[in-house]
């Protein structure tokens, strides 16, 4: 059973009991971020993508995976971000990461393979085909992550971006989109508002970040 910790809202001073969520590692072990119960929670006034994730090492296999940062909504209307003890909390680990080895894209399957390899290179393990099929292209999934890969000849639209965001929200996961043909201006604008990382796949198989959320993810 996951840990329960007391939390006091700094705005209304109301006491809460927060159950720390546990997430399944790729090896099957439940993992949860360690909360710093001696520190005060902070009020979340502006959501920034790269600050919304915490990297948690698995106690069994030591795999480091990103999960949503612990948050609690108070009835007074304040959203609280809870302090964690895990060092290097945001971003995927990049120290000593080798250069990405792309796969030349000649077929739609090559595009899906390139996206999966890139996600693994960023530190997301157990990347696999998703059980949910996106409106176009192929869906990929990993613990805490949902990705849509659109290898078609048409630019991706707001429909694809919104569908990805809704799917990711329903699973409390990070949503990432890859497109071979790029994005129309409306899709770019929507992704900016939803803080959704967008990547374009070039024919060499190297994903290129096309918005701030994708830059932050790539820099890790």
C-alpha cells in the first residue's frame, strides 16, 4: 500500500492526508516518489512541462523513469505541488548518454521505429505499440508516456494534437507527437497552449524538436 503523508495548505491552512501514488516500473515493481515531509508544499500558479515530471529510480532494477510530480488540489481552489526528496528531479537522465543512432526512413514502419528508438534514447524504457489507435498513424506507449507517430504525407492537424493530449490526460501520462510531414500552424498553436512536445522526423530518422516543450524534452 502506498504511503500516506499529512499536507497542510499554505493558503487556507487546511490539513489533508495525501496518499503517494505508486507507478509500475517496467520490471513490475511499484515505485513512488519520496516526499519531503519537512518542507512546505508550494502553490502551483503556472504549469511548465519540464517541471511537471519527477525522475524516480526503481528500488529493484534501478531503472530511472519519469512520473507526474505529486500534486494535491485543495477545496479552497489552490493546487499544491508537494516537495520531493529525489535528486535531479526534472528531465530524463542525460549524463554519459551516447549519440543517437538514427534509422533511415524509407517506409512508414521505419518512421515508427525511429520514434521508438528516440524515446528509448531519451530514457523511456519498454516502448511498445499502444493498445489505443490514434486518429492517424501509430500509437506508442511506455510507462508514463503516450506517443503518436504520423508517418503520412499530410501535415498533422489540431485533431491529432488534441487527441494525443486527451489520451495522455486520461492515463496521467506525458503525450508526445512525431510527424513526418510537419504540422499546420493551428496544430502548432494548440500544442503550445497544451504544452505538448512536437517532433518532426526527417528522412535520416533523426527527430527534430519544433516547439519549446519538445526542446525541453530533448535537452532532458
